[in-house]
């Protein structure tokens, strides 16, 4: 609901002004009160901007104007990143809107990074009068980023910190006292770990109808709210006392496996089986392990899955190549980026939200996307069991034809000997080995290609200079591990 304002130079006619809709297109969507000028939507309006043509008349003359109605949806993400500022000794919400709001937006411009647009980025969730004070609840969108479909919101903690630093400037510029600046963090003796207070919006009904807050150039209709406090447990803990998830009533691990708290896991725990030993290999950034696919494995559609842990922002996790095809998985600015070429040119897909360079274990699954039709290939990328990205080739072969899979980097054209690398301890003729570029620093666990696990141990009869991985975390140091399987 919004409220119109109109003036008339003739004082006699000022009290006779009446409002009405001017366009037939608006007749079924809105209704306007003839005296107060309150506009109410008759149907649900989608979020965004809507234009309404309205007419005001003094009985003989009339004027038509277009009014903009902005509908904003207060999403859960906006509430989770919201902050409120309470202004003391402001008589009413109308007073704040008329005298102080534009000045407060100016202060937000000074506090926020370059690119902030008050009309586009400021989401006013609620404006509420509370006992000789007014509380403004809002969130702030980050400026649009061409590289991302959604930019998200500035977090509540950062907003509160920056506004606290400008508190005296805000009070001086607005001529009011800032009573409090509150985010979603809270303190509670009942919480052993983290206390969070989330705004809960009050529903409109007959007992609590929407009431517009009007100023000369702006009218708002927002719901009231209250805060709900709750204790938040860290990953791996559940229940009112944040008990270990591995305890009896919460244990999520299958029968026969052991649950262990592990802060390096995304969920704070891991399930392990004594009968299925974990195969983990760590890469130094200058090391790699290389495998050759057998004929049977090569004939299957390319599918790779593993667990990854790294702090590195940019690297090549694996590079697979064949006679004319290739596939590459990278970390790029902390995000996963998968590139494949089935003969019709490279196709790229990237997960643009969750970063994997946080030192946590992440599950990665890259598999063919079925139903792509003849003459093309497609893949989908799943991160932590959530489908996140896909890409489809418009030409080329139906499946990738790959022979060699290199873990830990991209093979480079340069060659050098083990003696030159300082790794040959025996007196013998140096032998050239491959080096890599864009090396990966981190760990890979339980790597499978085409549903077959890659063993990190050398096969019996391998050259004695090959690295033998015995189901333990070791660092591959410029040796090539060739394992033909399938």
C-alpha cells in the first residue's frame, strides 16, 4: 500500500482534491482511496517496479501523473544478512522518512564500497515506531558482478562494524541520537557456542492491517518484526547442548563404520570403515601422478569422482588427454572450473558460488549428462552432493576419448632429468621425466575414473624409482606413477 500526495494553490480547492485511477490497464490491479490517496494492490504483485497512472481533481480541473510502485521481497537471505539502526527521539516513522532517511542513505554511501546504489541495493525490510524511537531494519545488496548471476548481500557483521565506526557522523548529520546498531549476532548465557538472532516478520491480517508510512516524495508499507534467538552449533554437533553428532541419537554413519569429529570436513565429521582403507595423496605443487587407461576403461563414458582439500586459489587438479580430446578440472579464484573438448571445441562450466579453497574436504563428481542426443557430449558437475553446473557441446563426438589422466597439474612440454632435479640418489645415467605447469597443492582422496578406483600404490614389477603409495598421506615428488587398469 502507498499513499499519494497532491497540493493546490487555491486553499479553497485544496480540501476538495479527489484521487482516481486514470488508465484502464490499472483498474483490475489497483484501487485508490479518493480522499486519502492510499493505493492498494488488488492482486499479488511480482517483485520489481510497477507503474500506475493516477488522476487528481479539484472538481473542475485535473492533473495526471505516473506513480512508481516498487515491490521488494524480503528473502531469507536478506533477513540473515540484515541489520537494524534505532534512532532515538524521532517522533514517528513519517518524521524519519521525511527528514532523516535521505541523509542516512548518504551516510551509507560513505560507509559502503564504491558502486553502492541506494535505490537498487538498499532493501528496507521494516520501518517501525517504538516508544519515542524509530527502528530501521534493512540489508544491502552487493553491486552487480558481470561474472556472477547473483551478487548476494553484505554480511550483517561487516555492516554493523562499519556503521559503528560512523556512528558519530550519522548522529551529527541526521541531528538524532543512534540508540543501537544490531546485527544477527547476539549473546546468550544459554549458548555454549554461537547465538544468532533472526528477524521474524509479522504477517498482515484483519487485526494487523498494512499501514502506509508517507512522506512528500516517498511512501512505504512494511511489516513489523520481532527477533528470534537461537543457539547455533558448529559443524559436527547437534542438539540443545551441541553434543557430538557421533553420539548415539545423532550418529549419521552407516552400521559398520566409525563416526569421527573432523573440523576439516564440511559437515564436521567423517565416516570411515576398517574394511575400506582411505587412499589419500598429497601434492606439493610441483608433483603429479599419471595413469594410463586400459582399453575397457577407455571405452566407457568419462566419469571421475574424488574428494579434494586445498587452500590454493588457482591450479590444475587433473588433466586428461587423448588423441584429439581432453578434459581439465581447475580451481580458478577458489572456484571449480571444468573444461572438456569432445572434438567440437572447448566447453567450460564453472561453479560460481561455493569456493573450495577453504581447507575443507569437498566431494567432486563429474559425469556425463544423459539424454544429450547423438553427435554431442555433455557433463554435469556436482559439488558436495549438490548439482551445480552443466555444459553441452553442440558438435563433436558423443563421448570423450581419453588415454592418460594426470593428477596434480597439467603436463608441460619441458623435460629435465632426475639428477638435475636432485632426486636421483644413485650414480647412473640421468633419465628424463615430465614436469608440469599450474601445479596443485593439496590432497585428493578416493579417486575413481569410470567407477574404478585409482590405486595410489605402484604395481608389482614397476620400476623401483616409481613412488609406492601405501594407503597413507605422502607427497608425490616429481615421479610418474603409471598404472594401467581396466
